[in-house]
C-alpha cells in the first residue's frame, strides 16, 4: 500500500495518520495534503465554466527506456526517474496528443494537486493579459498601484522588477529553516501554525519586506514578490484572483476540471504557490503556451508576452543571482525560466517537492508533472527531472 493510502483513513484519523498544518509539507504526509489542500485551508474556486472541456487525444508511446546522463554523469533512463521521484501525476503531450499519462497508486486523474511555485507562471501569464488590456504596465511603480507597501523594499520598484525577481531586498527563502522569512510567509498564509509577533495575514506580511541593494541588478528569488503581483492584479482589475484566472484563462482554455487557490484568513490568494490543478489541465496550460497563447483559434495570452519572456530575460542579472550555480545558462522573466543551453530553448515553471511544467517549442512537447518528494528543493532531483524532460523532447522530435 502506498504511503498516501495509509493517511486519513479513519474518522478521526489516528495520530500517526493525521495530516495537519505542522506536517502537511513533510513526507509522507504531503502525499495526501498536496491532493487535499481544500480540506486543509480556505480556498477560492477557479471555475472551468459550463462548456465542454478541450478534448485530449491519446496515442501511447513508451518513453521509459529513453536514456540520458544524470547530474552525476551516470547514464539513467526516464523510467528510473519516474520510479524514484515520488511522482503523483505525469502527462506528456506531443503535438497536442497525450503520449504518456501516469498516476501514483491512489491518485485519480480528476483530482487537483498543489503546484507550489509553478503557480507563479500562471500569475505571470495572467499579468500579460491585463497588460495588453491596458490595466497596468511593467513600467508602473508598484507603490502607485499598492500604496500600502510604501516604505518597504518595494519603494521605487516597478512591476517589471516584481515579475523578474529583481527587487532589491533582504530575504531568506530557506524552506527547511523554521526561523526563515519563508517560514513567516507560510504562517501568514495559514500554511503552518502562527508565529508569535509575526503578521497573521498575507498582505500585512508583504508590507514588512526589507530593502537591500538596487532594483533590477540581481535575480533574487523571493516568493513574496509573486504574492504582491497577485495583489496588483486584483487591485487593477477589481476582481479576485480565482475569478480572474477562471474568466481569462481557465474557461477559454477548455480546462477539464475546476482548479482552486489557497487563501489566507482574510481571503488573500497565495499566488506564489497555492494553485491546485489536475495534471491534465497543467498540460493544457503548457500546450496553450506552446501554441503561442492561442487555443482552438482563440487568442488567450498575448503572443508578444510569450515571445518577450522567452527572448528578453536578463542573463546578467541571472548570473549574479543565487540560482546560477544550480541552473547555469538560464534566464527568468515574467515568472518563467528559459534554458539557453538547449538549442530548442525550452521554457518551464518549477515548484518545490517536484512540480514542473516543461515546454519545448521546437519538439512540440509539453511535460507536466506533480510530485510529493519529501525534500522541498533537492538539487539533483530537480536537475535529473529537467534532464529527463529534455531527453523526452529530443527523442520525440527525432
């Protein structure tokens, strides 16, 4: 029996099987929690609409034997990476057709699963839609839109700095340190027990960010930036994030299931990592970007926005940042990574504990994966996962 099937089986669950805030991000409890966030926290529903879901054709292709060189220089296979990676859901599209679809024992295809920081890519693309509508500009000063953050690290920052993680600020995004800034963010969002003396809601927390350095010079990964971006989207649109995402992307994309986003105690959405979607719908979102923002002849995301984040990232800011050693030869723009080492220039979103959406525009391949890896950010695990996706894309292209 898989670990997730041993949790929350009785009513009430025994102490060893109970999933609570204090353990929901730790293995094995995360195997249940990541598929049941709406039972842990308040959520906002992202309605798929009452139209038919965009159909997905199936044509099975055996990918497990595809070989690639892992981060240690050893030859391994796609199949081994799937088996050892705490995979919950895995969908590969080639030319829009499902060639592989797998789920862990106890995981159903219709169940939304937590995306963690792949959520940021959704927030970034939603921003592109509102920019095209003229509701905001990447050049806008953040404090002109959200005056509540005056005097914080966001003083003098522009929306572009928030989009690209180049805000000059002091921040410790250590997922394992209970005294880090990240732990305070989780507590403010309700993801872990409250911390005495710390803000008890997301927006109050955002106003406490500390300045350090100049904006625009260094890629500094700070999840709170994307929560601020979600606040900006709600402010300029006059619409809550879940409704906005439903109206602008989820319904026109032809999603198969409702999604949902976690909320703090005052209803603020965690747009940095709280979105929960099915693996099929994650793949549909990737396919939408592969098709330059068009689905079934309907323009959803501006083509110019997608071209911009693929082509105009600041490689120098990236190289000065803390991710350059782990992911050399990349850039980050508008909440998407682009791999400049690969001639296909794939772009992707990643989230802790093994979430990833990978898009190869040359091969016409989308890889969508949900996981519940016990460690939040094990470098070799993520490196091998990306390498396996690149190997799949190049094999299918051939």
